[in-house]
C-alpha cells in the first residue's frame, strides 16, 4: 500500500504517509472483526450479571494478532510521529483544513503522553479519521480492493 503524494507541497509530516496508510489498513482489518458477534451478552451490559465474563471477553481481544501488530507498530514510532497520528485523527474528525494543521499538531504535542496507542485504538472510526486527515493534507492511500470516489 502506497500513499499518493500531494501535487503541491503541503505541511510536512513527521510520519511517512505510507506508515499512516499501513495503520489505516490494519485498523480497518481490526475494526472489521465483529467483536460483539461472539459475545453471549445482552445489548445492555448492565443487565448482565456475570461481569467477570464481560471482562474476560474484552481481555481476549487485547491478544488479537492484528491488535498486537497495531500496538507494536504504533508504540515503536518516535514521539513526533505519534503526535502526527493524533493530529491527523483530529484533522479528519473535525473536517478541518490543511491551514489548521500547525495548530492541531501543536495541540497534539501539548497533549502527548505515554497512552497514545490506547487513545488511538480506543477512538471510534479512527481509521476513517486518519484517512480524512491525510486527504486534507493532500495525501491519499492506494488501498487494493477499494475504489476511490
């Protein structure tokens, strides 16, 4: 999977766009698993009396190979690249423009901590937001099997 470079230079990313595209692909693979399908738990967990069973099932997903690969990959990134990931997610989530990139990146740098991976993986639609963030900066992921607009 390769990222298409923007036609005109946009804000420089510390993280290579190809690395973001890899993360997006893995996130989609992880998110596509129907994590609730295997559960024998009512829609409202408060109605379920066996709280230990819920915890056990949630813990099982932490050992999923795709999740472990994501955690390992993101954890090994340098701090400036993790900051870019968070800022890209915010850029995509807020439907912001490239002109807002410096402020978002600065805000992400101020909020940076050791739990970036947990924050990203715990954010719904993070793959979509990362892709939107890349798009706002003029990059695109070439994902096999997916058709563009």
